[in-house]
C-alpha cells in the first residue's frame, strides 16, 4: 500500500489511478452513448421526413473522437491537484478542442441546410439556389474566423492588436491579389444581381452554352459542341451577356422573294396567305407581312411573327412548317420563288453606209 501512497507530480499513485479510471469510464460511457444515439437517430431519420432528425443524426456522426476524449480527460483530472501552469494549459487545450468541435458542428449545420434548400429550390427557382450556394462559403468563412479568434483569445493572444495588424496586412494582400478579389466581388455581384443562374443558356461574345457552375473566381459554361468554357467572373460581367433562358417569346423576321412576272392579284394575296399559314400554327402570333422592296431580281416580302415559347427547337419546327406550307401554297397558286437571274438586252444598231 505504500506504493499507492507515493507521490508523483504532486498527486499520489492512488489519485492517479482514480483519475485514470474516471477518464476511462467516462470515455467508454460517452462512446457507447454516441453509438446508441447515432443508431437510433439514423433509424428514425429513415422512417420520417423531418429534416431535424436527419440533422441530429448528422451532428452525432460529425462528433469526432477527440471530443469525448477531452471531456473524459477533463472529468479525470478533477481529483488531481495540478500546478497553476499545468492547469491553465490543460484548460486552454480543453477550450480549443470544444471550439473545434463546435466549428465542425456549425459547419455541418450550414452545409446541411444549404444542401437541403438547394435540392428543394433548384427545380423551381435556380436563381435563389445559386445565391444560397455561393453564400455557403461566406457563412463557413465567418464561422471559422470567429472560432479562430476565440481560440487565440483563449491562448492569451491580443486579438485586438491582431485584427489591427491583419487589417494593415490585408491591404497589402488586397493590392497583390486585386485580380483574384475582382473575380470574387464579381461572383458576389452575380449572386446578388442574378444576370444568369445555373441552367441558363447564355451567349457571351462569340461563345454560347449552358451555365454549369458559378464559382468564386470562374463561371463554367457547357457549349453546344460539348467542350467546357471557363470565364473569369470579372471578364464575364464586363461583357454583354444574352440570356436566352429568360426569353418570354421570340420575335422572328424572315424574307423571301418572288419573280417579277408574278401577276398583281397574286402579289396582293401573298401577305394574307402568309398570315393564314402562321395563324394556323400553335405557339405563334402573327405581326405583319409586307411587299417590302423591288430587288435586283425579285419582288421582296418581309414577314414578322412571334414564337410564344423560348425553346429554340420549337422555333425551328414552326419555321420549317411555315416554309413547307408556303412552298405548297405557292406551287398551288402558280407563284414562283425568285432566284438570281440576269436578263441581257441585245440591240442591233443601224449605221448609215460609208461614202466611198
């Protein structure tokens, strides 16, 4: 029994054994509770459609081993008498571990709700889903910044002086990374102003495609030919963007010509014929049809109508139907489409005989 009463680091062996036993018992209990709670919450989450059940199960799964270990060690050291320096260091380690676990839980909550929101809103409001997705980074950055400052403050660092120093240093970094920051602010502008969202079909200069991803520095567009186009956000906002996804209707203008030999009554009937063809088709609204001009080799007509849906394939189907029906009607009425021709006028000149 003398061994149990011997002293090490200010505490008897018996006290050290008790502290170790308490730490082991608490650790085992916490791990068992974590396993049981995780299993029950996972089973409940599968049976119900409540998001809170899924979130609780995810939080338990994100609880790292160091958290119950630190709690167990904290419970174990209670019987011990630690020197002031050792006690302060241990308490700082415990606080930092708790802050780290809190950061992991907070990160899980942010990711969970943003992911669920995007899944629910993507189909009906891609713009809102894009905004929330971009703000995920901002929320997580703020969370980890706060955790870091609290940890440094707990370690005795003068946070006020640190923030001041970071402000001065941040100015220098901002000057060095102005291109990156320009893209970052352009990304926030895209998120808030929403000139386009994921899924929109856009044209930027000579490039066109469907928006696949809006990142902090670049936006990625899938072109019609299959390759991925990557635009800098700052350059993208500096360009003129045509967003076809937000087109409510298409205004279509097309022209055709008929030969000069077409009789007057046929020329007069052509606008009404075109109007009748267009109005017989679904998703169209006729605007006008006019005998526009005398061309070099044709009598030119100009037609304007609207396609009431934005899909390009629908527009092409309608235009094809108009062209085919117009060809059929012209053939039926004996009207000829014009094509480039030239008429040569040959005139024989009579010259008086030359006196000999």
